């Protein structure tokens, strides 16, 4: 069965309509002052806006990278580098330009929210925080609709924790996909809440009198030298 036959025989509404799965996301307009502390908590925040985020096709991903490379090159970046801020910014704005949808579009259509990547970049209502936020949500949604692994086993979570505890190791979270990073943090949070419920409830884990150190049997001699039994005591004259 060819792809066109799958579409013709599908009972899924968006497949037959040729549209893609959309996630509704709220964000706060960047140029609006925050609500005053004495504002009515039940009153709606007038600065909140909503947008739809859809998956990208392979062609759209290729075009986003191509335009992002042009964007970074025009600003002095000689070679593409995923870690370079201008490369990432170019990829973010060109991704959002084709994935953000107007939720007031007529039924069965998916009209774009932005007119161009330049509007994403220059609009004072969006700003850099919303660009980064919407991009991360879109990437997570892209993964959610896919078939690749998102969840981590407890052994994999603990392996990343040990890597992060090493002062010489590179950031292991940078190697995880956005959705997998969310899963890692949720698993780690559940582990902390389970193992330290009393300390979390009382707040003592964050107090100056509490210091979490590895078990002596698990510490190297260099690590033990860094941990002084009197680290948290104050000197008195």
C-alpha cells in the first residue's frame, strides 16, 4: 500500500484533511509589564496569547537549517556550529515561522501565525525568551508525535546523574533530546521527593546547616579533602 492509499483509507480526520497534529500553547507578550503583586489572582492576564504548534515535515526541517545557515553567515559566522548562539537563533526563528499557527484559522486550515522569520526575530511582542520557549515546546511536541524513545530507565537516569557530578565531564544533558531531558528531570524529581520527603517538607535541605555529600565509602581521597567537617560552622572570636 502506497502513502496516498494510506491517506485515502485513513479514518483519522487530520490525515484525510492533510493537516498535522497541533498543540495549543500559551505565552506572555514580552513587551507588557508584569501584573502587580496586588492584582486579583482570579482576574485573567490580558497579556497572555495563544498559538498552535505543529510538527515539521522533513522538507521544512531542511529549509529551516538552510535559512538558519544563511542567517548566521550573514552575521559573521564562518562555519555552522550547533552550539553557536547565532546558529541556534537562526534555527529557532525559522522553525517557529513555519510551525506556529493562528488558532483562529478557518476549520480545516492551518494558517501561519507569523508572516516571516524576520517577524519572529524583530517583534517586540515575542522577544528572546518566548522564542526559546516556543522552540523548546515545538521540539518536544515533534518528539511526542514521533516513535523514537523519550523515556529513560532508572539506570540511565542515574548514569546521567553520575556524569553531571563529575567536574571534568561535559554536560550530558546537551546530548539528550528535549523531550528526553524533560523525562529525565521528572524522573529525578520523583526520586528526590521519594527519598527526601521529610527534608523537602521542612525545608532543611536548603538551610545553611545542611550539606549533602556523597557517602564516605563512595568518595575518592581527593573528594574527601574537599569536604571539611567544619564547613558549615562559623568562626567566633
